[in-house]
C-alpha cells in the first residue's frame, strides 16, 4: 500500500539554524533516502521551495482566481514529501519516524487511494 | 454449558479470531451474531459441540463467506470470498495460542495511537469488553449516535489507513503497550466514584493483559487498580460524600484485594522495565498495608514519589509528594512546597491543589486562609463526592 508522508516544518526557524547543522541535516536526508531505497520503501520524493513562492489557484463559476501564498496560514509549512510503499500503517509510521525532519517538525502520513 | 454462558465466556475470543480471518470488524461482528444464531438453532437439537469456540468460529466464518457471495451478486466490488476461504480453511488449525494472539491483536488494534483517543476507549469497551454502544455512551456522558459515529470513523480509519491486525514488534512494544495501559486506566478512572462496573471492566482488562503479556507495567497497572478498588466501599459515605484516606474505616478495606495487589506490586518491582504505574502501585500498597494514617511509612512514600518524579516529572505528582512531606515533616513543610507549585501557575485551575493547601492551612489553624482556599477548590471541583467533602470542611471551620 502507498502512503504519502508530508513533511511539515517551520520555514521561519530555518534562517537561524547554524550552517553546520544545516549541512548535517542534508547528510541525514541523503542517508535516509538511500536507506529506504535499499529497503524497497522509496517511490519518489521532493523538497519544496518556501511558501513565499506558492500560488493558490481556484476556479469558481468558471472564473479563475489566483492568489499569492499558500492555501492556508499554518505554524508549520509543507516543505516536502516522500511517497512510499509500505506493508501497512505500522510499517509506514516506522519509515516516517526516520525522516530527519520528524525530530523538529511533523510528518503527516496519508494513505493513497489504490 | 448453556449458550448464554458460552456467549459470556467465548464471544470476545470468537470475535477476535473472526476479525483476523475475515479482515474486517463489521463483517466479523455480523458473523459473530450469525454464529450464535446458528448455535441457538442447532445446539438444543444436536447437543453442545465438544469445542464450542471452534464451532462458533467455523460457523461464523462460513456465514460470512455466504454473505459476501450474496453481496457479490448485488454490488460491484465487495471483498473476494475466495481469498477468505483460503485463510484458515482447516478449523483444526485454530489452536489456543492463535486465539490468545488474536485477543492481543484486538487489544492493540483498538488502542492504536493512530486512532482518536476517545475512539480508542469506545472501541476497547465495545469490541474487547463487549459493552453495547448505549452502555459506553452512558459511561462517558455522551449520546449513543455520537459514540456510534466515533466507532464508525475508527473502523473506517483502520480499513483505509490499513492499521494492521497484529501484535507490535518487540521494538514498538513499550510505546504501544503504554497506549493500551493508558486506555485501561482511563476506563478505570471514569468509574472511580460512581461506576463500579467500569472499574470492574478495567480490572478485568488489566488481568487479561497480564495473563497475555506479563510486562512489568501491565502488572503494575493491575496492582494499582486492584489496590484502589480495595478501598471502594470506604471511599464515600452513604450520602455520597468523599471520605479522605485518613478518615476511612480500614477494617472495611478488602483484604483479599490488598493481598493480591501487594503480591502484584512485588512481582512488578522485580521485573525489568517497571515505571510510573508500578511506582504508584507501590505507594498505594504502603497505604493499604498501614494500620492508620499516623502509622503509615511516610518516609518511604516520599522516597517513591522522588523516584516517580525523576522518571516522570509532573506537577500533580509534585503535589502528591508535598502532601506526603506534610505527613512526614509537618504541615508547614508541605505548605511551602504547594505554595511554590502554585506560584509557578501550573496547577492554578486544579481543585485538588487548592483543597490540599486548604487541608494544611486547617491543620495549622490558619482558618481565614483555609476558608478562602476551600472556596477556591469548591469553585473548581466538578465531581459531586469531592464537592460535598469540601462543603463539609467549610462548615467545620
């Protein structure tokens, strides 16, 4: 079964993180991705640019409206995702718990329609 | 054995196994009803089978497959009955250890931390204890439709997110067991004052857990519940007013439960990995064994609270420790500690903090301060037995 792991973290806080910690986080992400490729969980993943770059689009009564910014203002922002293949929710939770951002942000695990 | 007795003894085990075989809670519940309906029809004629449990599991499973076949003809894409037939086809394969495992699977699934906390409690009482939706709703002061809705949502999540029907692996066990124990203790506390039946259900669940999975904290929680329950008869008087520990008639405490509780505490304390429940049970055991409040081993109780605080920092435990310090060293020492906790603002809205403070002020004969502390406690207290005690204290001042 496929699960989408949505990675939420504070964009604001990132500017204050020391350089060496950022470097370490990158390495951890790299190692994690390698790990779940080996274990067969990995399908695809991407990091996202900040919500400054986001545009929200809606069509109402056939009319297009485009607004600047993310769909909702939240304390933590969607910063990336991993689409994984897991045996069940317990398996998916184990994988999500190893995403480096789980230590400082939050991971939302969503089952994907088969 | 009559069918009613078999139902009481076996229905939850049969359900737990049917959920595994059928892979679906609702289907398993229907199958359980079908199986007992078949038993009512056939046992009076054919006699009670040698193994009623296997008979029921088998009957339930075949009826479920029948139902699915019919549904398959009516709707587009129900589950495939053939895949069900492959699972556990030979009923002699269902051994006792399978059934034990199934009960644990059911417990861990109902208390899965990915389910809404209220739903965990509701699922536990309904699926494991066999209470009706109406009974669970009444216990938690909500309506049956609200509760039914909660259960439907939980079952949908189990299906959609694919929460597996399994016993957690060793590595996940501490966290998952903690979640189960939390649910059991919640049920117990919900029945603390007025619902002896819920407390009994919680103790029954606790026993089941210890029997199936003898971990230190499961044993500790059972000990804690049994020791609290031993004092049930003396905790409130005839008019429903709370009687504090030091005024309880200790000759009315249930000696048999105390013996059992103390033995469980000792067992938990000598197992690896004991924690907060075991430590709280050890404190309860010291109270239960003491002939009077004065003759209680307060130094050891304070020591146990110290250990508990180190493992599990919490202002409520600090408050209880302060009350024990007051008994060991005198009320003024306890008061200093409680004032410090309240000064931090954490327990400002907690009625028991003000009630404990008022008790100490009363013992120090500082009446006006005691009065205002009791009044603050009364404004915050919700449970009727506690309110009555505070009202009596105010009258006595």
